[in-house]
C-alpha cells in the first residue's frame, strides 16, 4: 500500500520558514526592547513648539546626556526656575555663543552669524522682542519655535542669561508620533551646520522601526508558508493517495 504524503512544501521549506520566524522574532522583539531602553515618550502641553510639534503632540525622545546636545536639537529638560515639569524647546546657543535678535532682515544671529530658521511659526522677525545673551560654558540657550507664544530663555534673561545647565536635559526629540497628520522624524536644521560643532547625528530610531517592520513581515511570512504550501500542493494534485 502506498504511503500518503502531505504537501507541506518539503523539508527545506519547513527549515526556511522556521528560520524566518525565528529571525523575525529577534528583529521584532529586539527592536521594541531596544526602543524602550533608548527612547521615552512625552506629550507637548503648549503651543510653544508649533508648527514643529502641535499642542498635545506626542513625541519620542532619545535618552541622551546633555553633553551630546547640539544647536538645532529639540530637547526635553527640567529646570526648577522654569517649572517643576519637563519642557520641550529648541537649543539655539551653547557655551560661548552670543545669541541675539534681530539683524536688519529680522534673523537671529549666533556668534554674529545670521541663522535661517524655516521651522518658525511666524514669517516675521525671529523674535517679536529684541534680546542678546552670552551663553556661559556648560549651559544652553533655548527657544520655542512659536516665538510669539513661548516662555523660554528670553523670559529668564535676568538669571544666568536665561540659560539652563546641560545636565538638565533628559532627552532629544527624534520623532513625532501623534497627531498622524504631523508624524515623522524630526529633521536636523541645516542652518546650524556651518557653526562650530555642527549638528547632531540622528539616533537609531529609524533603523529600529525598519527592524520591527521587517521582523513582522518575516514572522507572518514564515508562519503562513506551511499552510499556503499545503493548499497549493493540493490544488496541483500533488497529494498521493493509497493505491491498495
């Protein structure tokens, strides 16, 4: 009597599908675990960072040391003079910089160099009020992108030139995840590239997202291979029935 065979795609197919599922699990779970360790979610409670981040927007901030912060970074920080809750602003000056506004074209200057700021909410001057501050070493000068609706370093000039210590920073915003019409990775503004130290390099978030997506595809594809192979084999008449 002939033995019945199942159209399961063969041994090689089973090995490959199992390997795909295993690799997919590593990428999928590893991406989530790494992301949970490297990033932390925050919610922006005010309009001070529009249009970059709207009120109520949810962001992912990479856990970084204040020493890793560059001009142009949007950071999460907490300073007792500013309040007892985490805040989100953009770094426009670091130790040794003289930050001032505005030049004849309404631009902010850093170390005497005008800075184009395409991320600002308003098309007018970079600040509705004039200011000038020299940033002490180890400190950061922070402004909101909605300059006419932001309480920032300009409001605290009487204390330490309106700056906060680098060690007050707990994260660098890497992406907006909500609302969906404004989600995506935050670009590093090229306006600060020519200044000493340049801008920061992106964190691993984009690669983590790719890894999670690829992992999910491998898991689903590997798990579906066996059932699909059996269905296709039966449709092609590949199953052998007893001949006795």
